[in-house]
């Protein structure tokens, strides 16, 4: 048994101590607390107020007064950011949420990290920045941050982050999450995460399953094994097999464009990943590209992932698509059809403001 697996086995048996974040009981609620506290904020010092019960102009003014008197009050900045979002003041809300997060408020750190991973307009897009905020939030006692941090670790999404939490810290996070689970369903979720870590610690194919990556088929596995020797990709890198296009003709057209260097981007949507997070592209992750007959054609490495609303995609973005749809009007027409077709089974439909994922890639092996 590895040291990681041994420590994990011990951690999964520990669960008696409470890991709820400490709150300064002596502090009295101010008017911002009373008008804008979030019901799910573990560090609130006043009863939470549901969104529909907030008088937005009054709450915004109250929180602004508190911050003017106490510029270092990170809790008030978080609450101000909350009501600014409800008032559709997105740019200012993102700024205040980040200032609260940088001020050390665990709830704001969790929420700001979520803005990053969900492509909130105005927020950064670097997943390693989300890793940093969630890690600090988890250390500050935020249960949701612990769970998200561990989930993203298992999915391999922090594999590109140089300063991600070491094994010992992840195990401590798992122990705290286990002992702090509040109900039946949260307990099941944390137990599943613990089991996935146990499988990963055991190594081999279990690690790939724990990271949420489906097993490679024989052709893709052979191509990947050749590429790891040729391109020096790590054996534990995130990798999946992939077929682009919806018909054999479109698949082979995309395959030809990619190998010719004419296409270096593809477009999907976070809505398509909700049922299967393993489909979400990861910077630094690899894909074994299959042709229409299921033969391995190439290995791609994802170099950039950007999430933004459909109507904010520009010609600067679409120029990386294949020649037929590089012009922005052609890109839009093609992807309206694509999303309406792909989203219909999910009970959704295309909209101009829906989130899309632009994934840039490079060919590393042929």
C-alpha cells in the first residue's frame, strides 16, 4: 500500500470532530448584515435574507455605508457583491467579490472561484486561479470549497496548476469534508469522492476512472501509448478519445482540416458537460482524435479554454475554426443549428446568451 493510500484509509475512518468555520460571536450585526446576509454563508452573523425579500436599493446603500466606514470589512464587501449581482451591476459585483475574496472571506473565495470555472462575464478564466481561491476557502472552513476542490482534482482539471495542494493537504480536506457533511445526500457525495480518491491511490486504471475519464478503446490506447513515448506526455495526463462532427462526412472533414493546420479550435458548451463532467476540456489535457471509422488519427493537446456567452464570440475567436465557418456570420449560423440539435435531448435550446466553450488545441502526434 502506498503512503497516500495508507493515509487515505485512516482519513476515511475519521469523522468525529466538527469543522464548521469559526465566527466571532462578540461581533454585532450591522445594517448590511441584516439586509443582505446570504442564507448559505456559514460565516454570516445575522439571519440570511432570501433573494426575493431583499430591497435592493436599500441593501446596496446600507452595505456601501458600512464599507465606507470599514473598508477592510470583507464580509460586507461579499454581501455588497451579492446584491449588486441581483441588481444586474455585474462588473462592479465581480470587482467587489474579488476584493472580498482577497480580503480573506471564505464564502467570497468560494463564489469567486466558481465565477472563474463557470465563465462569469468579467471574471478571469484561469482555472489555476480558481484552484487558489477554492484552496484558501477550504482552509477557511467552507465545505462547498472542499467538495469542489476535490472534485476538480479528481477530474484532472488542476493537473496543470504548479502549486496545487499536495496529497497530505487533500487528505486533510477530505477528512474535514467527511466530518462536516450535513445531510444524507451530501454524505453520499463525499463518500463517493473518498472512494474515487481510494481508487486513484490504488493506481492503474482505477486512477483514470477516479479522474472521471472513460477507458480508452484499443485503437486510442495504442495511439496514446505511442504518443507518450514520442511527445513525452505523462502517463497520468488527462486523456480521452474523441470524435468531432455529427456525420461521417463532417467528422472526416474536421479531421482533414485539423491535420492540415486549418482548424485549431472547436466550440462546445458547459451545458453539454452537466451530465458528464469528463467531457469538459482541460488546459493541458489530451484527446485521441478518431476518424469516422473509429481509427486513431491524431493526438491533440488542449492549449486554451475560454467560456463566454454565445453573443460575445468575435471574429478574432472564430478565425481559428475551419475555413468554411471562420467568418463570424457563418460560425454563428452553424453553431445555432449545432446547439439546437445537441441541446434538444437535454430539454434546452440555443439562446444568444447561452454559455459556450472555445477550446484551442494543437496536434502533438499523428
